[in-house]
C-alpha cells in the first residue's frame, strides 16, 4: 500500500451514486487503497452503507406508497430531520428500494444510474473488498464510519458491537489489518477501543468548526479546535491512531477564499504519533479554493490534493479516485 493512502469517499462517488457496491468496485479498480462506507442500522439490526440514516435523498423511498406511513420527523444530534429512516425499515424492506444520486444538480451524469443499485450491507462490502483484493492482487482496505452512534445506541440499535463482530468474522479485527474505523464522536471511539474489543486503528473526525455531538450532549465544553491543539492531540493519541480533519484545517483559506498557508496541524499530530487523513477532495467548483476553480463548473482538485500531500498528510478522502491517483503520481 502507498505511503500516502487514497481513501475512496463513499466509493467512486464522483462517477456513481455513493455507497453502492458499484461505486466501491469502480474505486477499487481505479486504484483506491481504502473503500469508505458510512454505517447506519436497520430496524432488525443490520449495518448498511448510507451517508445518513435519513434516506429520502439517496433512495427512491418516497416513491414507495407502501412505506408512506414511515415518513416522520426526528431529532438527530440536536437537529430536526424529516423523512424516512433506516432504523424504521427492516433490511428486507430496505432492499425493495433503489439508490439515487445524492447531488443530482452537481453530478447529473450519475443520475443515469438512478434506480439500478441496491443499498449494500456491511457484509457485502467486506465480501467485495476481499474478492477485489484477491483479484487485483494488492492490498485493499476498508474505512468504515459509524454515523450517529450515540443516537443509534439510544434507540436500541448500537453500531459498535455488530461492527466489531463483522470485522472479527472477516479476519480484520487486527492492528495490522487494512482497516481504519472513523467517527465524529470521541466517546464512540473510546468505547470501541476500551469496551468493545476493537483492535484496528481508529480515526477521530473533526469539522472545521463546532464540537463532537456526544461531547455537546454531555455538556463537555471541548470543541474540535480544542481537540486538535497539541494538548488535545496528545489526549486523543491515547485512543486513536489518526485524525481526519476537514481539509481547511490542514491548509487554510485566504480572505478571498483561495488556497492559503499550511497550519501546524500535520506537524502537531505527527509529534504525538497520529496520522492525518483530511477530507474531502472534490472537483466541483463549490468545494474548491477560489483560485483552483474552472470555467466549466469543475476545477483543479489534483493541484489541491498535491498541495496537501506536500504538507505531509498520510492519506486523503476523495470522491474522484482517478484524480486522486493522478495526484499521487
């Protein structure tokens, strides 16, 4: 595996609807080092790959009249959300749905695949990883994210135990296995290590602002910024092997939105033995620094990735595996 690894964010999600077996396979064949499924639970406790547990934007659930009564409003991590939720559907019901492109306005080409693909289970993603690693004769990793783990535990559908069991059953619950497990919740990562027997590397995810939702709920005043300062990183290093910061925390933006100067985050993290895997590199202009945007709605994400590689990041998340490979080349 490369020294600086390419993490296929939700698969090759720039070219296929995200979190589908087809997106993951395309990413692997294009050269990804890791496939990244976001994990949520069904009503009967199966782990499936979706960006969120609310699925009206990524499936055709709204077209299923037999599920109309499942539409509801919930509070998830302090935010009111209305729609259809995986935890209200059994796996069998979820399998009657078909996936859709989440960003049709930006990725109109992906809408050609709407209605074709199933929502995959974690078991299927792990089996695909094993098959493709053998076929491609190279290491291929898995990089799952637990989505809203405190919420799911509160409704009796914890993510930690079934995730560790799946990794164990696949022979992947090992410090040297090609696995990272990531979460925006610090308590989730601590519990995975301390209480649930996770032996794989763990990654604390940090947004450009705000605080981990579990710390907010517990009244803990620490913010993401606090946790990414040297003292916070030293404390994180007791539990995790890497941090996954928003890319703007690695290289700041200028006043006019251009690519700015590197921060000290990579050096600070490396000083306490933590890897750094920033997210998410996308070619559409709205995700790029102003000075890297192009006239046709997309810009030079390769240059943006290379700037971060030059700072010394240990890996990166991208929706565009082929462009990520180009940046690494």
